[in-house]
C-alpha cells in the first residue's frame, strides 16, 4: 500500500539521480557562461563550444571535476522532488478514496 514515507523516499532518490545526471551538464553550462569574452569577436576565450569545454575540463581537472557543486545542486533540487512526490502522492490517495 502507498504511504507518504514511500513518496518521500522516492522523491529523494529521484532528486539524487537527477542531480547525478544534470551536474556535469550544469557545470559545463556554467563554465561556458562565465568564461571571459573577446571584445573584438564576441566569442569566449576559454572554450569554443560545449564539446571543447568538456574535453578541456576533463584533461585539466579529471572526471570528478564534472561533479563540483554536486551538493549545492542537490540541495536546490532535492527538496523540490521530495515535496513534489509527497504532495502528489497524498493528493492522489485523497482524491481516489
């Protein structure tokens, strides 16, 4: 039988899994957005594109670099998933009963 604590655990696991998948892309996006820009061409000075950023980050910092900021991202998205799953579960059970 469904219970609120099952919804909470599922939300927590879902938030954790989402953070594991999104953290590398979020890190690369942030690096691209924060790189210095050449005023003459309007292009970034550090990275040419997404793939170039991935390769340069991996070569200079290693694979774990893509998970820098993991906990801050999880603290932002985790509660969202926990609350969403919990509230949806409670409402679903109440409306079906």
